[in-house]
């Protein structure tokens, strides 16, 4: 296994480009950021290269809603641009979501659809658009990943808000570059059934993101039994990414130490 660090959550007392070195100093060399269009991406990539790290994943904060037929031109165009960016900078992973999220005044909103579409119509459109996007992805080495976003974290209705639907989305595409991320924070808040989902959807999973509930901090700060999750991952033979997608409750070093106790590498 290997850890990936989130530049949007750790070392937030300094500019984002100055967060790379402290991650590397802690031994974390695969780094992620949100909203690539809003980030100084070229500077971040250069800083990663300087310190022997890699910009590992990102996503487009203005990709539109795959669930909205009115956004079809926008989502296709934005994905072409995202894939070109990822290919140019060597970013191996891009994330996709069913709906456009709009952060405003500390609240994350789900943008209203352009029309009165049923959930069935939204899902059919999402599948069609994903198929188009994956044809673009085939021209690159980029892996596209989906995760369910819990319905309580956002204001508004997200179409893919449970692990069953996220897994169905991946299985219907049946594409080697389209994979599932298991996110403990989102799933526990929205659906629970963490161990069942790990076992049931393990063949689809490329990454595990950790964050305790309800505060989205490191393991041991909330209600999730991470020892059971670690044991299940070991039984399943998981050896992939452990994404540190949480805000440390104290210092970053202490949060990493608690994470290492819950998810020791090489064991």
C-alpha cells in the first residue's frame, strides 16, 4: 500500500505550493489537489518534481453535471481539457462525479439541473456521457475514478449518492480505465455497510480514502472501526492507495502517526 496526501486538507496555514515539501518530509510523495483549474498546477507539478513527488490526482471543479442533458456539451469539452492537462503534466488519476458541486460561503451546493429530468433520465444520460468521455480517456494513460458522495455533506440532491449506484456505474461501463474509489467518510455518512461494500465491490476498487465520521479527521477521532476495515483489506489482499483525505485534528505528524497505526504500510 502507499499513502496519498491531500494538499487541500493538510498544511493549510501556508500557500498550496509550499505544502509539497512538508508532505515529502513526512514520507508522502503521492499528492492530490481539488479543482485543477483553480490551482497553480504547473507550479505544483514543478514543486513535486523538485522534491521527488508526484501530482497523483485532481478533478475539474467546473466539469458540469453528467446527470444533466443540458450540460452534455460542457461535460464533454471540460473532460477533453482535463484529459489533455493530465496527459501533459503526467497526472495519472482524474475524478468524475455525477453532479456539479458549487462551493459558496463555506457550503457545498449541488447545482440545479437545467430541466425537470427523472432520476432514470439522469442516470441514462450519465452513462451515455461517461461512454463518450472514456473514448477520450483511451487516448491517454489516465485512470478515471468515481466515488459516491454522501447526501448529507452537500445541499441538494446528488444522483450517485450510494455505493450500489456507483458500483453499477462502473460495472455498466466495463472499462479498464474506469474504476471505483471506496471512501470511508462519504460512505459511512450516507450508507454505512462499509465492510459489506468492501467485500462486494472489491473487484472494482482502485483506491481507499479514509476520513472518520462525523468530523472528517484521522482514524480514531470518530465512530468508524478502522481496525475492521484494515483487517478486511488485508484479507482481500488489498495493496493500493490509502488516501489521507481528511483534516488533521492536531498536527499533521500526529495525524499521520495515528493513520500509520491503523494502516501500517508493508503489512
